[in-house]
């Protein structure tokens, strides 16, 4: 890492014309950690290692396409004028909600074709996705993006942040809210919370770990998004991610209630197997 007086070079490795960004390295690490944890948990629930790897090989790249497509769609005027930047994801510009939607649809199709329980698979993956999101936000830190509005240096010091974070939140002489950090910590807390809840006997039924993920992430994202300066907008007054967060939050509650009315009831998560 090239650090000079607190300044971080977003390029980790440069060999001739080839440049590898910290953003990409951090995202790759996040995915590998999530997959590794999912393999271990999946085996306990009857999901094979091959199934987790196969699903990941499909859902991750398609999720990236969805994340980029989602972002480009809501910034279409800019990218129509700059089509050469549509594929430049190393500069940022991927929307997690787009990735989750595309990846989720991919998993739905995969599980239907292979006779795997979608609810159980999502329960296995959900906490690890939160952990991956927590790690991945540090890619935004390296790029000095996904930050909030201006604040004073004293405000950042009062948060007891290390100097390296404070300096990275200084852009052109102005300090900004480290919203990347807020979301990273929120996701990390959610990871531990979901792990604890998931391992409580007779508490969560199949599918409810994933619904808990939606409730937790969408609630935090709604408030954090309100601080950010790089939001995607519908018109001038509505942030796309805040609207989608509200829809997902309400939808998860309704889905949870409806599924609890099923008879016979869904098996508890710890009782579930993939067959």
C-alpha cells in the first residue's frame, strides 16, 4: 500500500499499462471470505461444497453485471455521453442493490433447476453477504467515495477515528462524513447478530435468516443513504436506495407474516436440510 503522510494510492500494483486497484482486491477478498464461510455452514445444513461453489460462480459475475447495470441505468445521461466509461468499474459505480437483485434471481433459477431449497440457501448465505459488504466498503475508502456531506475535522476526531481515516476523508481540503465506515460497521454488527440468531434453537424458520438480513440491511441503508452525496436519484427529491430500502423492509415484514401462517409450518433453520 502506497501511503505518504496519510495519503493512500488507490492503485495497489502497477506494471506497465496494467493497474490493479485496491478496490478490486478488497472486493475479491470479501467474496472469498463469504464463500469460505458459506461452504462450512452449508455442509452442516446439507448443502455440498460443489453446490456453493457452482452457485457462486454463477451469481457473483451476474451480480456484478446487475450492480453495474443498475448504476448506469440511473446515471444514463452521463454514460450515454461517456460510453467508454460504462465498463470502468475500477473507478467505482456499482450499486449493491442491483447486485443483490441480479444475484438473487440467478440463485432462484439455479435452485429450481437443481432441486435445492432456495430459502435454506439464502439463510446460509445471508450473514456472509453482510460480512462481505462490510469488508467491501473499504474499497470505497480507498477510492475516497461513498462518503457523506462536509463535516469538521473536530467532528471526525470526536469519533476517535485513526488519523489514516481522517486524512482519507479530506478531499480537496474539505472533510466528509465517513459513511462508508458507518455502513461497514452496521453490516459487521448485522453479521454477528444474524449468526447468533441463526444458531438459536426453535427461533428462526427457514427463510427467516434471509428476511432478517433484508430487514437489517435495508433499515441501516435507509438512514446512511440520507447522508451520502453520491446517491442515485429519481428526479431531484427521491433517493433510489431509500425508496428501495423502504419497499424491501415492508416487503420482508409482510413476507415473514404470510410465511408464518403456512400449515404445516416451515421447518426451523437448524432442522433444515437441502433435500
